[in-house]
C-alpha cells in the first residue's frame, strides 16, 4: 500500500508546480491571431449564418414571415381587428418556446397558465418585447428570434443551449392599456 501512496504523492507534487511566472498557453498561435477586428468578423459571420438557418427553417415550414430591422421574424397565422400593442401595455399571452432543430424540441410553454408582462419594461427576452408589438389582441402566430434577441450567448442554462435561435408560438390573449 505504501509503495502505491509514495509514487502517487510524488506525482501529485510534480503536477502542482504553479509558479506565477509560467503561463500555460494551450493554443498560443490562435490566441495571438484573435484581435478585436477578427472577433467582430467572427461575430458578423456567425449572425449571417444564423440568419440563413432561420430563413431556411421558415421556408421549410412555409412561414410567410416578415422581418424587422433587428432580425425578429414573425408570421401572424390568425389575424383579428383587435387592439394593437404599444410600449407600456400589459399583455397576456399563451406561448410555446421551441428550438429550431429538426424536430423543433419543446423547451417550455405557458401550459395553460397565461403569462403577463409589461411591454418594453419587464425582464424578458428583448425580441419578445419587439415581436409582441406586431400583434393585435386575439391574434395567433409564430415568432423566430435570433440568439442575440432571445437567450444570448449562454442560453437559459437549462433547456436552451448557448447561441440558439428560438421559435415562439404565440397567442395574444389580452391587452390592457395603461
């Protein structure tokens, strides 16, 4: 037993050489090449690729989407002559949130419990604040949010992975003007 412990202890001591002068560079050639400009280019290309994937998803599912300047895509499947949403209104929605993968995995939904929020004031996805302003009371539709308007770089740390665009199936149940 001691024969095993002594070599393991020595190995442990050798591995724990944490001198502050030494910097461990895993990929030094990559670290030196990434600059602010190249990082911006990488992000622009990521967004361009994501936009292409969202457009292809919408075409496959025959969504005749409209696109805002920020990148929100929306398709109102059941239109009404209801009240239009404005910033500051309290809205009540029923929703499902899905990933844009091959089987549009359900992440979460209101599940019969309607969700209320104040447009452009509550702490929810910024893309949802914008998207709901394109709906009128009683309308149903679909909204596709790119990652930067949905759950961002890290996802929601549960069911939505990092950098994931999401599909909302929405029904605007009520609009209360303030």
